[in-house]
């Protein structure tokens, strides 16, 4: 005989999943497994929903990665940028570098030309600062784009090399063949042979800002000379 007073489960909508929950879970998966292994299916399993539910919030994995990057960009503190154009370019570029150095996987996602169009207002504010600084210094708008692109390539390259080196282990390159340049022909490559193991000590030094200043000086001078 059925129990008339037995409780019944109420039918209704499944628990809602917010964008904040999705992004937090995605960050956790990236921290544990790397951004390359992130999939919508794995993310759905992590949250405990069906993959179809996530597609109400994100179009695909690339869309999800840019949502994460833009959310992170909104949290990056922008310093008061200097009035002097050259220093403004350097300060904005250094801010971009420091933000991406803390999240190197984002630098890998942003290695395709055209990513600028998918950035939010806060990250774009730093791009604007570089371009505006170059124009205020005396470069044409076209050359200002070249200035930003050159700085961007230098910045991303530096971040990825350091990130990949750290992933492999600091001593891997030095110990792979014994002494760093111990087995090369000193007659054919005298300067490298003379450096020997010093290369392994000098190369990892953090000279980003020094290199940035030299690069910016050359780019701005080139732009002014071309305009003149």
C-alpha cells in the first residue's frame, strides 16, 4: 500500500551556474593542469553541470580564455602614468609585462595578431597609453602601432622564455652537455668559447626594463626621424 504522506521531490530548474563560478573553476583547472588541457567538457564536470549549460555563458574555449584574461585585466592596478611621453610608454609597457609575468599562460593565448580586438577597456587602456605616448613624442599614428607591436613582441618573448625555462628547471641547459659552451670549437666560435659558463650566469639576469628603455629609445627616435 503506497505511503500517502511520503515526501515528494519538487520538480524545477537545476541550480543556476553563474559566470563568476565558471571563471573561478576554469582558473582552478588552469592552475592545476595548464590552459592547453582545459576543455568545456572538463570544466562542466568540475562544476557539476552539463556541457550544454556552459554554452549559455561561453561560446567556446577561446571565448572562455578571453573572459578570464579580461577579468584579470580589470583587477590589474594601473599606476598613475607619467606625463612625459617616453616615460609613459615605458611605464605602461612595464605594467603589461608585470601583469603577464604573473599569468604567463595568458601571454601564450595572446600570441596571435588580432587579439587586441578582444580585450576589454582596462587592458586596452595600457595599449592606448603606449600608442598615445608614441604619438605625443612625435611619431605618426602608423609608427605608434609599430612601436606597440615591437614592444609587445619583446615583452611576450621575454615572459615565455622565462616561463618555459622555469618549467624545465633552471639548471637543465647548463648540465645538458656539461659546461655550457665547453664542447664548441674555440677556433670557429672564439667569443662564445671565451664566455664559457658565464653565458649561463649572464643570460637569466632580469634586464627587461633596461632592454625596454633601449628599445623604446630606438623606436621613438626612428619615428621622429622618419616624420622629419
